[in-house]
C-alpha cells in the first residue's frame, strides 16, 4: 500500500512539473510578444532572455522539460508571427541538451553525496555503540572505573546483604558520587504493576515519583533508558531530570527506576550512563537472589547446578545482549577420576576471584563449567591454556575442553548430553 502511494505521488509530481513547464513557457513567450513585435528568436538579439529561461527550466527539472519548454516557445512564436528561425531553434536545442547533461551529473553527484552522508552517519552511530560497549568490557572496566571490577563486585554483593533499601542505595550513591560526579538522584522500587512500592532520595533530591510524568511513563512503557539530549538542556529550569534508567532483572521485568536529577555536565554522557545502569542492574539482581534464594536459568538448566551459578549465567547473558559486555564459559568434560581430582584442586586453589565454577555429573562423567565474567574470547583462550598445563600429565583423549561465549551458552546443554553417553 505504501509503495502504491509513493508511486502515485511520484506520478502526480511529474504531471505537475509538466504542466508548470508548459504554463511558464506560454507566459514567457506571451510577455516576449508584448515587449517586442520582432519576436523571431536570434541568439545575438534582445531575445537572449529565452536562453536564460530555458537554462532555468532545464537545470531545475531536466532535459525533457527543457525540450518541452523550447517546443512551446517555438510554437508560440509561430502562432504570433507565422515565422521563426530554424537555425536559432536548433542552437537553443543544443544549449538545452548541454544544460540537461550538466543537470543530470549535478543531480547524480548530489545523490551520491547524500548516500555517502547517510552511510557515514550510520557508520558513526555503529562505531559509537561499539565504543560504548568496549568501554564497559573487562579491560576498560579496570581502566575506567575508580574502583577495580573485583572491588565493585564485592561491594555490590555486600550492598545486597544490607538490611534496608535506603542503606543499600545510600552507600551505592556514595560510589556514584566519587566515580561519576552524581549529585542527586531518586531510586523508586516498583511493584509488578509498575506502581511505586517505596522510594529513596539520594543527595539533595527534590523530585517525586509521578507515573504520568512523560519521561517516567516512557521508560515504564519501553523499559529503555531515557536521558536529555543537548537540545533539551534548556528545559532544565522547568524539568529537573537528566535521565531515567530502568532497573531490570534477568527476565526483563521492571524492578525499579533510577532518576538522575543533578550531575556534572562533563560527566553526563552515554558512557557513564551505561556504567551506572549496569551497576544498578547487577545490584538489583543480587538482591533478587538474596530475597528469593532460588533461580533456574533459561539458558542452561541442569538439575545439580547451583541456583546462584544459574543466576550468574542469566545475568551475564543479559549484560551481553543489552550492553555488549562480553563473558565466556570454559567447559571441561572427563570420565577419568584422576582428571576430576586435578580439576578439583585447580578449582580450590588456582581460580581467580571473579571466576566461578560448578560441577555437573551425568552418566558417570564430570562436567566442570567455568564461568568467566567480563572476559572476552581471548581471555578464555588463556584460561584454557592454564587448564591444559594443569592436565598435561594426562593424555588429551582423557578430557575435552570447549570455549563458549556467553551469548552461545544455549549450545552447551546439547554438547553435555552428547558427551554424557
């Protein structure tokens, strides 16, 4: 239907251009007749105005319309004087063709420039998104945050065990103040129907939760962050909200909203907004586990896998999908008790603080699943090489190691069932 409408609109535009050309040419030749009774066109005469008129018509509409305008002028001259200079008309035709060729190449170059501009804009947006994702990856977290990732994660786990919601977010706000120059904010914990359960004012917060507020309503409806652009900064006198961030769990359910009211201008950019949102969601998901004490992964559901480990899988999977933060999984399969004992020793004494591991047993085989949060594939390969050094006293046929990125973890279940036979 839309294509049909566009075709009809294009046909109507061509029809209008045709009649406008005929009308303008007729008006021109009529005015020319009243201005001079010697209306026969000659290039070296007063009527060189006709050449200018044809140039305007041709450069604006194209060769076809220039030829039509020339035909109307020639017809008008013959109608008024019953004579015309054939050589002059042909010379005018040559000029029309030259103008038309110039117009064709000019329009073609204009379309090329327009397409190139759109391509560069799209590429710029793509590279900008890639840059923001890179900034919250494992390497950039260590360089960009004032606190190391290990300390941040330990802080979030500690905060999740705090007694009251106000204590949790007051301490978290202190971290945001130091790292992101955040000055005032409001955290709103919501019920399942998106109504206010309780709120915590942070800093010098003066905003009150209003579900009908345009920014609040849009974030609740879309579950996507919303923040003011540079063009909207002038609204700050009347609207003291810089950003509204949704806080979601691993099942994309809305747990709360974080309203940023005041923040240093230089610190208010997409990079910091993403970091704050990631930390808020990490904390909310920790609190969810501590409250419910049960979680079953939708991506790797094995009966003997710890619920906290399954939560971590879903949490890192969500971070990969929403923010582009990479994580990896290294799985070791063995049916040899000696290899399993070596892996137990590795798990107890040589694991890095952020890494997690859980054991799944099936059909007399051991499957050690190592979860490497905030780790790219290159880091997972290094981890695999560390494992192989520990197992180098055994033959390669006594164990199997595979590496899986967190967004491909759905393939791990079939692999485990295939090797458990």
